[in-house]
């Protein structure tokens, strides 16, 4: 069997995921299996489109929104590129890890069927909301499966190399946009021009086009994701994976982008960025200084610790003097408190997938109406100004509210399993960086109240497939025949752009 580079397909004697490989497609024994051009372009479209425009995809437990068209197009391209590998046994077995979650969703619906059938608020109906949420989860599981197939057949490196190349471009565009935004803070005339230009673009452009090519509305999500890919590139560069002046220039660009993104997010005081950074920092602590702890315990802490941070965030708002509470902080904490209240009222199986918004008003604390963003859900005259059902601002407590403790545990099983398995079967620098990236995405659940962050699924797929790749040294050089490919660790990542 062909041995590939240190980040490529399977090598002799490497542990393969999910048991025997019967039915899994095997690459030929000669030459090199290259990532299909359509798949590479699909991954790059996904990264550049979602990072630069700030479109993380359709809301997983929320709405199937218009921005899903961009991510959906990338998914279609990815599926088209699979052609002869549309079925992969390893990918199919990995998707089965979500069966407990699927069972909880159906059981929760069966128990709450009567209540779901009669739920309505702001023109939304319970059954329609439930079906919408199912469609979105189906969308993401299809995306997850397609990435698993490509990663298993062509190698995790080829997926991440295409993504890293695009992420470098998206990060540069994001730095330019954030740089202009920061400058306008200190130059009022430019601030007026900038605001007017964005207002004209938003007001005169069709909504779908504005969402597609508009400025990133949530650069913190893009920054967290871009830093994951840039971290892979920087990690290899520091280990000598890049050589020559051209490689040194790329290395300097990567370092500049990392520093700029972190600096801009610190200036912006982004809560979402801080949440992701806390998660990545805890991952570093548990993989480095605390690496002697059992892998299961470390994986559990990384996935469950956001609940502790959420409690601290709520306490900070509750303990603050009423006059010092910002509207945004009140709104976020109210969403968390309301979801927790709904969860406590329906502890085991929740109120049903997608149904949290129908129960929101019953869980709002009295101090929550200090926020106009919360109080408008109680004023019928303002319903026409609302864009949808109220958010929870916490994926964790929303899942608890909708699917109960059992469903919550079923949801945290896949990332815990992926992290634990990678730490046991494939410890090393690249594994650590991939864990950092996945954990950062998990922790953004303290801002997102849905699965709409497509990169959670991307990193989860890559981390599940990674232990089945070969176990050659991190930066080993393997040159294939006829100068077709020369891979140096992740040193070739991003060279196409």
C-alpha cells in the first residue's frame, strides 16, 4: 500500500478509525491521489465566502436562512466532487455517532407532540419550527459526511490545505476591513463617511446580495476560525517546515495576520472572541501542563467548561448595579437564564427541537425587561419589528431547554469522543492545534444559540478522520514520482494562493 506524506492518507500499520475498513474506498498503490479540483474549489469557496462575508451558514437550531445558499452551493460542489467515493464506510460509521441525538429529538417530539402542535408566536408555528430545525440538522450532517468522505479518502491534509490557503486570503481581507473600522473610531469624519457608505449599501442593495457580499457583521466568528487555520501554518513554520526566502515571507505574513486579528479583537472587546480564546487556552493547559490527566476527563472538561463560564457571566450581570448593566449584556444573560428556566421545567427531554422561542417569555426574570431588546417581545405593538423568535445566546442551555439533559449529553458526545480519541491515538503538534480549533468553535456556543457555525462540523470531521491517517513524523518529506507532489509537513499548505 502506498505511504503518503505525514498529513496524507493511510499508511501501513496505522490505526484506522471505527474498526475494519470493509467497503471503504482505497487509493491506488502507485502515484498520488490528489484532492479533486472541484472539492478543493468547494472548500475554498466555503472558507472565503463564510469568513469574509461573516456568513457562518444556516442557523442549526434556528432558521434556514438565505445565507445558507452560499454554504449550500459549496456543499453541492463537494458532493459533485466525491463522484466515485460518494460512499465511505468510515464516514458512514462516524455519522452514526449522532444516532443518540437523533433518537432524543424524536423521543422529545413524541412526548411534547400536543404542545408543539399548538405552539405559535410572532407568526411562527411549532410544527413548522420543528421541521425547519430538522432540515438544518440534516443539512449539516450531509456536509459533515461529505467532508468525512473526502478526508478519509484523500487525507485530512488535503482538506485543510485547501481551507488554509483560502483562510489566509480571507484573514487578510478581514484585517483590512477591521483596520478601516478601527481607524474610523479615532477619526470622526471618516467614521461618518464609513457609516454612510455602509448604510447606503445596506439600504439600496437587495437583502440577498447584501448578505452575500456585505461587510462581515460578526468578524469575531471569522477571526476565531481564521486563527485555527493560521495556527496550523504557524505551527509548521516554527518547526522548520518552511524553507527558503519565499517560505519565510509566507511565514511572516501568517504571523502578521495572527497578531493583527488578535489585536483587533482585543480592541473590539469581543465577547465571542474571548469565549473562543478561553476555550483554546484551556485546551492548551489540558494538553500541555495537565496532559497527565486521563484523556476522557480532559475531553469532558473542554466540552462542559463553557457552562461554568456561562454561570459566571450571568452572575456578573445580576451582581452589577442596575445602572451599570449594558443592554447587550442584559439581553445575553436573559437568554441564558430563560433557557435555563425552561430546561429546569423540562429536565430530561426538554420542550422539543426548535421550540425554545415559544417558551421564552415564561422564563424571563423581572430585571430582564430593563433591556429594550427583551421587553419588545412583550409589547404587541413592536412585534412587526422583530426578525424572529427570541435567541438564547447559549447553545448549551438552549439544547438543554429543547432536548433536556439526555439530549444535551447526546450532543456533547461527538466532540468529546473526537477529542479523546485523537489525544489517545494520535498525540502530537498537529492534533493539539486541531483540538484547539475545535474547542474554540465549541466555546462560541456561549454567543451562538444554534449549530450555525459551519466550522464546528469541519473541525469535528477532520479530527475524527485524523487518527486513521499515517503516523509518520510531523514534517517528514515524501516526494512522489514525476515531481507530481512534494509535501513537507504542512509546509505546502496555502501555496496555491
